[in-house]
């Protein structure tokens, strides 16, 4: 293993790391609380194993300079594309999605990891371009880098995950510099694509979007989940109903209560105190990421951190917004909290990457 | 490099600062919405959550049917009802406890202890107050539904063993899955509270028999009263298991054993299908289909006759004179009986300075092998054993499966002991004495076999070396691969033929006459095991009578059924064991005649006819 420079160790940000641990611990507790009494019994145990794996990945990746990844990014990127292709062929279907791959004992969702690869790839591409504003050509190549894997994820039927590629592109392009006329062009493209997208959406996906604007429209089917989630959060009031005491979560009103609606269960059992603390932790991590982006040694470092931050905050926005009934229902996990190994381990990898950038800010 | 990019870098820092506002805005909106939901409208949402009650009831799946070889059901299910307490609907614990104690006669202490214990289990998991409640209790609960909606009746199918004690050891019984079993995932698909097979077929084929539980979600109001059904997923009954057992033969065997302590096992010697497996005394597995009371359990466990033990495979005994058949096979195989030598029996003989007796004090005179088998002459086999030596005997006996498990598809089988000098050195740290070989020659000493083991070994001899894997499964739903390997043991056709002749002679004019059925060529061999030396008999207390054995088959040249009978302290094998086997043979061949025998239920089986005296 690479011997660590003294300055690297001093650069380790303990508060940041503890915030990650606190989020993961909250997730483990909620999973314990909601899945103990049902046949989902083993989610709790598995989450702890995933957490250990995540921490291991975090510590291992910390030892590698991020330039190592960017130097080999074309190979890593192609490998990621190949794995996505493999999933399309042999992937395991969960609900309507075909985005999982079985690796011996457990199954893995490669799209989670591919998002981070896409961040590094786009960051490297933009970082090497040293003018003040991107040209149309750069914008298009950048778009291709991000949206090709996203398109493959769409082919797997996982629209929710595919959407999360968009903020990577939008944020990094803005950071690299985008001209007004190019924004106009992009907006026209989006405006033209929107109706087309609307008509290619599946029925249930369209229903979910309509429901946001009027949840009572169909309280027993599509609006149902949104209303139940709002009731869950609201009925938690200030201090919550307590561990295992949440009726909304434990009586089966909330679907996917340990994954997509984990925030609702947490808010029901821990109240406003708990839910605002979770938001506070995310805000703190966002602040640390922002600081790291500013202090990074080079443009590449800044770009990577901003890309990861965009990804993380977008996930938080979509997931919490969905639970609060502000945004359409999408199967997107809450980072560090939701049950599931792919997301947890991938986020620990991404955080390790950013922490590494912070630790190496003075190191040449 | 950094300096060159300076202006570009400054631009990036500026743009970076622009991100601050939208991020803060997002967090502000999400937090404001939380404030709105939880603080401003919290009370309203709390009320809606109160009204919002779905109660999930488990629909326990019935276990699959166990049937005999003709698909006559032996084990099915009966409906039963449990009394459940839903704590979240309980308004006043004292009132509930009072209702339960005064109207339903349930001990207040018990309920309060249960309530305390379940505190950590999650409020929405019901507590089981009373299992298999009677109709009266159910009527009372139903009559008070409005006042006590927290008490509910939940259906649960329970195991019904149609024939009670019949084949109880073979069928086994069910019980709630233990935490260790859950942790080790011994029963995939089981959840806390699931009934799983504890012994016998119920355990071995549990995965086939176990069904898939369903679920009913009902909408209840804030007082816990049912308003409507949200969703219902039906349970799926477990798969059927059909056994090789023949109910008629099994009934006859159980009736023949009566109050005796012993075992009967019958097998098709060609393929190892078990036709009868009876062990006495027995127990009623119906007593286990609800959570068993500790009194019943203690009575079963402390009974000196060990009714829970399956004596056909879980106990091993010295084989006594049955072992002479293995001696005969060894002698023939090793060429020591070439030329058909005769041995003179004077009633006793001296080996290594000690006098060994024949059971007939007057002596049998000159005997050939077949006659020695028929008369069960000890002297003949002492002589043979002395010539063979223990190593050859052990080698042949082990090849015939003695000292190893038969591999039957039932739990808890014992392996028995086939002694040899190496075995003695290992287990008892002592040298093998030549005198021990003489004892082993007539199946005494350290030799010990289960009745099934012995039956399988003798079957292998008389079929010319087919050492089968005994099994009780004929077929099972959802189970396609059934392999019951047959090993070929080098038993020459000549050896097999001569031993069959000897055993035939035994039922015609020898010790096994009580096993004879007219018109059927039954062959047999009796055994009587001295439990304790004669001189000590007078001093000893308790059970000292000899154990009785019989092993036989039919027909002579076409073995299709083999039977082993063992009676603990029954006395002479020819008197105590052979007549029981006769009932099995008779029923087996009567069944082959068209429409003579109708099904024997436990109640109407004829008793065992009077016993005739016989020598062993």
C-alpha cells in the first residue's frame, strides 16, 4: 500500500466523516425498526455488512491519488459501459427494472457506480479544456459522455436512476462556463424533448407526475403513496412516535419503507427533531464538499467534487421531496440512509474520492 | 501549471460561489415543508394516522398430506382457532385482563407476564393468548366484539394424525421452529411461529410438506373494528408426500405388538422400500399439533419405556442367533463349508478353557449347515467362528452394513457396533480375546444392531448380495430426483441358496415354525438374546427376560417381503417374535388375493392368536 504523507493524515476531516457515519447509523436504526417484524428480516443484518464494506472501500480508496483514476478514466469508463451492457443481457429483474446483476452471494446495481465514473470522466474532459467558456463541440461531447450511460440505464427500464445523470452534466457545464446562447439552445432542445418524453413515458410514470399536482386525484392508487407518506411525516410531529411505534411504517401503509420511503418512516418515528437533523447532516456535508471544491489543488479536483456534490444533493432533493409530497414518486434511494448495498458502497467510494481531494490539496 | 490557469481558476471560484444560493434554497424548501407537515399540521396528520389502520393477519398455510403407498391419507389438517390480543386496539389493559380472566378463565398472571414480555416486540404484533380455543370460548369472544375489539379469533390449521399412535415414530410430529433453527436457516421459508417437522418424515421432508403462508390485510377503524378487506393473499398448501408404508400391514404390525416393548420393520428386499415400521410403546403426535403442555411432555420423556424412541432405527441390540446367518455367509464365502462338513453337537463344548453351551442341553447330534440354521445350533457356529477368526467375520458383517447407518431417510439413526480387534483397541484400549470370537459367533458380546440394519443385512444375503438403501419415501410433490443406491456385496448365488434352504427348514421343522403361513414359502430365523447371565438372574432386580428376535422373508426363491421383529424381554424368539411376523406375512399374501381383506383400522384388527411353544 502507498505510504501516506503526513500532510495527508492532517487533511482528514473527522467531522465530515462522522456526519457520514451518523447518516448511516440513522439508516440502520430505521431499517431495524421497520423490517424486524416482517419477512424482510435480514435487511438489517445485510445493511450492517454493506456499511462495513462501504467503510472498507472508503479507507482503501483514500490511499489513491485521484489523478490515478482520471489517468485511466477511458479504460474505467469503457469497463463501466461494458458492465451496463452486460446487465442488459443477463440482468436480474426487480419490479419492472432490469438493472441488477448477481455477483455470487449478492446482487449489485452497477448504475450507481457508473454515475461516479461519469462524474470523473466529465470532470477530466472539462478540466483539460482551459478556455473561459465551453464551445458547442465541448458541450456536445460532454453530453455524450454523461448521457450515453444514462441512455443504457433507460434501456434497463430504470428511468429514475437515469434522471440522476442530468445534474452531473448541468452542474459541471455551468462550472466550466456556458454561454447564454448555448443555454438557449439547450433549453430549446429540452423544450422540444419534453413532449416527446411525455408520450414515451409509461402510464404509471405519467400518473406519478400528475399526482404531484393533485394527490387527492386518485387517493387509492397513485396518490395513495404520496398521501400516506405525508401522513407518516406529519403524524410524527415534534419528537416522533418512537422506535418501532410508527403505525404508518409498521402497518404496511408505506411501500418500500426501508428504501425509497425511509425518510418518511424516520420522520414518523423521530419527529421533526429527527427529520431536520438528517437534513442538517446533509447540509453540513454539502458545506464540506463546497469548501473542498474551493480549496482543491487543481481544476480536476474541483470538478470532481462539484460533480459528486451535484449527484448527492440531487438524490436528497428528489428523495426527500418525494417523501414530502413535493416531487413525483421515483425509486431513488436516500444516500447513506436507504437500505441497499449498491448505493451505500458507491456513495462511500465517492466521498472517499472527495476526502482524498481535500487531503491532497497542498500535496504535489 | 496552477499559475497558468489562474484566471480560469478565479472564474471557476466565482461560478462555484453562485451554487451556494440554489443549494441553500433547496434545503430551505425541504425544511419548510417539514415544518409545515410536522409542526403546523402535525395534529391533523396524527388524527389521520389514527384513523388509518390496516391490520395484517397471517393466513397460516396447511402442511401437505402424508399418505401411504396406496395414497391413503395418514396425516392431514384440521381447522382450529387461536385467540389473539391486538395491543394497539387495547384502550384499558385492566378491563381487557379482567374480561379474559372472568369470562374466559385465563390466568391473569399469565397474560400480564405475556404483555410484559412482548413490550419490545413491536406494538403491532398480536399476542397469542390461547391456542386451539374451544367453541365456547370463541362464542364468548364473538359476542363481545364491540366491547373488546382488541381480542380476535385467528384461524390456524393444525396437524391431524388420522390413526393416532400408528406409525408415530415414522411420521414424526411438528413444533414451533426454534430460534437456533431460524438462525441456522435449517428450514428455509420458516418465520418465528411457523410449525416445522421435529422428527420423522415431518422433519426430513419438511421443505416439501411446508406450505407458503398468505396474508389478509383488513382496514380497521380507530377502535380496532374491521371495516373492510384491503388485500388478501391466499396461503398455498404444502406438497404431498407419499410413503412406501402399507397402512394395512402397518395396522397389523401395531396390533400384533400390542403392549409389548419392541419393534417390527418390513421391507421389500429388492428395492429397500419400507412397508412397515412399528415401534412400541408409541405416542400420539396429535398431542404435539398445538404447543404441547409441559405435563404431557414430561410424561413422555420420563417414561422408562422411552415411547419417543423409534426402536427400529434408534436403538441397537445384540442380534443373537440371527447373526448365525451372517456367520453362515462368511463361512460359505471363505470356503470353510466346502464339502458340506458336519459338526457333532453334544450340548456343550469347551473353548479356551471355558465351557460354552448349546441352548439344547441334550445336544443336536450331527448337523449340516442347513440343519444348524434350522435348529439354531450354537456348537456348529462356535466351531465355525473358531475356524474363521474375528477378522473374517467382521469383514463380512461390515460389508453387509453392520456397524454403519443404513442411510434411511429418517433422522436419528444409530450405527450399531460390529466389533473387531481394531475396534476394541480404539474404544476399550484392550486386546481382543479369542473367547470373544466364540460369543460373537452367536451374536452375543459386543455386537449390536438396529432391527432395520439386521433386516437389511439378511435381505442382502438372501437376494444374493443386493445391499439396498432402505427408504420410506415413495414419491413427493415438487421432488423429482429420488436416488436410493443399491450396493452389490459379493454373496455367491450358492451361499444365498443354501442359507435360504436353512431358513426355510427353520419354518418347516425348526425354531421358526410359528412364523409359517400355509401356502406361502416363508423362510426365517429366530434369535434369543441373553440379557444377563443365568447365575446373576436371581440376584438382579427389574427386567431380566431374554430379548426375542425373528428375521424372515418370503417367498423362498423370490424374496419380495422381509420382516424383522424384535421384542424387548419377550423371551424365546420362536415364541415371542415369530408369531408376530406371521401376521405380517399372512396379511401381505391375503392382500394379493382379490377382495378378501378389507382395510384394517386399529379397532377391528384381530389379536395375535395363541402362541405355541418352541425351542430356540
